[in-house]
């Protein structure tokens, strides 16, 4: 479920039902109407959530987990996608639809409906038939309205009219034909589903389109709106971080960054000590697609400082192995995100993200524990001794750095990235409108999480020598011993996994079955423990892994206490030594001889009280 910020859309504001009065015109607030009092209300975006009303079958398809589709449904979605694929990035007219209808033996209205589904929901799951489609009380864009929008877009594009003129014409036609009037955001989504190169080609000719959009060696063109093109890359940060508990130096973290090219705004990042992989890449993309409201509020910051988020159309990256993983390919295809790999050994083809990495490295130099110094200087400068930030503190510092970067003037665009972002959303010429906000963040994160396939045994599921079990397994034990089911997990905490119920089409959280298993343990910790157990000639199982983990934690806690005690003793000894040195120094100094005061008996003696007042006046 998502909030699309369309007129008359039902939402919740502070837990109470409201409807949206007008589409957002800025990044600060949206106008709502209280469903009970009918009074207008101005609401911040992070306070608005989706209302629990009955959704159409299209929305239900979108809410289905990525791996919940059966092979037959996947085949159906792929087949229908091939029918409409060539019609998604061009200006659709009646002639092209009829031609596709004859070629594929599919009705014209059906093709309109498939195109509409794909453009609105942005994933191939929307093309799958489900029970309960249509009916009273369920909403979707009428295919006749879609036809009006498509036809007027073609005319407007050819005539070079503004968006306002286009929308007025669509409103006029819909009123005449007594159709429901689509929102501005809906029309904008139809416009920006049309390939920009094709649009320029229709208006100014193929030569102009080629000059503007065809790649030239050593140069790149910029996209025309936010979220049309982003770049993603990794770097190892030039800073040493310490452990949260012991304070010991751990090493340098890896950072994955997602950058919007139109606005130059950072959309999201992910920091970890683990080398880049498909999991970290997926987390960075998910963080880029989701609002940052909760994170900023947690840090005591205004959510308006980082209003950049949304589902991107194209991700450009290098040829690293993690970008080519099957998990990322399937998840991005499901959400209509295209990957484009830049030329090998051509860093200039990723110039925007490379420039940001340079800015990031430059600002790290002023942080304690920074390592970006020459080898000669490293002889006298030890960043390990200066290191003081933990990973969580570094993430907070990086958030503040990104906010500062997004809100300072960028020399290439002549304004701040946030201002450029707002211009791309709301300008009358080609603004894309406020991006839909995904409400089911859990589902989105699971779709981009690593998948594990396992059979369900009577004693549960075994993954990495650990067993998991809970009640949702009961219905599937003994059905088919060879059948493998879908499981998702977060490598940072594998104390629980997520089982995709093939009947209910939803995920269930499944914990460790061993009663003394750790409450929180990472995949990397389990791998290290298993490696040690095998080296000691022992068989890894839930009991041995849990016992060794607890033994390690106990040793770490004792070492931490001992370290603190040693530091206190060292500080005390240092203070004592200083006191002894001061005492010895004082004893070795020769006392000054007392001077005799000669009193003149004939001179008048000044009272002490008067003397003090004169001295301190």
C-alpha cells in the first residue's frame, strides 16, 4: 500500500481519516480535509499515512511478495509484458494499439488496461490476473480516461504546449464525456513514461534527438527530472572506527551511496564493515526509495532537511559482481528499475558519483581517526590512536554531512540539490509531481533481501548449522520432502528468518528453535564460530555454536571490565606520580630567607581594614 498524494485520496493524519484537498506544491506540507469536520488541515508529509480502506485488485497485486508468484503467474506476466514492452516508452496512439492487438491476438481495451496497470504500479506483477478483480467500491483509472490522456499527450507533445494547457484540455474532454477527471500526478506519470528521446524526435526531428541524447565518447547527457537516472557506487572510507563496547579500533567502513543525477542530491547510503555485496547494495537502494523522516526525527532534525526519495527509473553502476546478482536483477525488474553498466575501466562514465566520493573523502580529513594522509606522515601520525567514532556515530555524522551537502549551493547547477529536486517535482513544464510513498517498508526490504531456499523438516529448517521452527511450519511438514520454500533474512541479525507462506502469500517471522540460542547474532559471527569449531575438531550444531558465542561474549565483557580497571589504575598511578614529582620538586627548592621589617616608631600606623580596602580597590 502506498500514498500517492492524489486529490480525494483517503489518508490518515495523526490516526484520523482525512482526504487530500490538493496535490502537493512544495516539499513542506500537503492540504487535507478532515473527514469528520470538513475543515482544511495543513499536514507535514511524515504525518500522513495510507488509510486502511479496501484497495483494488491492482493494489493487492502490488502488495504481493516478489517470490509469491507461481511459475505460471510469472510466465503470464512475462508474456503480457512482451506485448506492451514496445508501447511503454513511446507516445501511444490508437493505430499502434490496434497493430499490437492484431499481432498478438489481444483486444484493444485489454492492451490499454495492461499498459495502464504497468504505468501506475511499475512492476510486472500488476499484469497477473487475480480473483476478485473489479467491482463496486474499488478504484482504478478507467481505460477510456487512459485513452483520452494518451491521445492528448500525443497532440500536446507535437504542438509543444505546456503541461497546464494539456491538463485543461484533458479536464474539458472528460467533463464533456462524463468521465472521472484524472489527477495531475496521474497525467504526469503518463507523460514521463514516454521516452524523452522519442518525444524530441517527434517534435524536432531525429537529428536533434540524436545530438541531444545519443552518447558521445567522453561525454554524458543529463536526465530531465528527478529519479530518472541515479548512480550507485562503493568506497572504503578513510577513517578508523572503534567498537561500541570495548573502544578498540575495528577498521575502516565501506560506504555505498545512491546519487540522483538531475538534482545532484544524495538519495540514500549504507555503511558497514563488510565488503560490498548484493545485500548492502539492496539496502542502499531501499534507503534511497524510502523517506528519511523517522531517521531525522530520531537524530532531532527537521525532516524537511532531506526530502529526497522515491523509486528510480535507471540505475547506472560499474561492472562489479554485486551489481549483477540474480537477487538484484529480479527485485529491480519487479519494481521497474533498469540497470545500466558503464564501460569497463572508464571512471569518467561515472563522473557524478566519483565527484561526490571526492567531496566525501575531503570532508573526512577533518574528522578524528581519518587516515587520508601520505605514508611519510603516517610514521608520525597514527589515526588508530585518534579514532573515537563507532559505526553508529559515523552513520550519524554521514547523515549530517549529506544534509549539509544537499542544502548547499552546487556549482554545476547553480542552486542547492534540494532546490533543484523541488524544481524537478513541481515546475509546470515537465514536473513529475510528488513521488508515491511506499507504506509497506517491510515488504520492500524483504524483496531486496537475500533469498535462501530450504526444505521444511519435522524439526524445522536448517540454515548455516542453526535450526528455525514456529507454528507456520506445521501445515507444510510431510507434504513434499523435496519441495524447497522461500526464506529471507538480514545477515546483520540471523536470529530470525522470514518464511514465505505459499498459501497465504505473506511472510512469517521464524525464530531459532534452540532455547539457549543468542537473541541477536550476525551471519559473519556464525561463520567465524563455525570455522573455529571445525579447526578444533568439533561438529557445529546449535548448542556448540550458542555456547561458544556466549563464551566469547563473556570474555569480551571481562576484557572490557579489565580494560576499564586498567585505565582507571593507570590514571590513578599517573596522578600519584605527578603528586610525588610535585612534592619532590617542592622539597628540593630552597626556601626564601625571611626579610626583617624595620618599623619606624615615629611613623603613623595604618589600620588593617583601611590597608585591605586600598590594596583591593
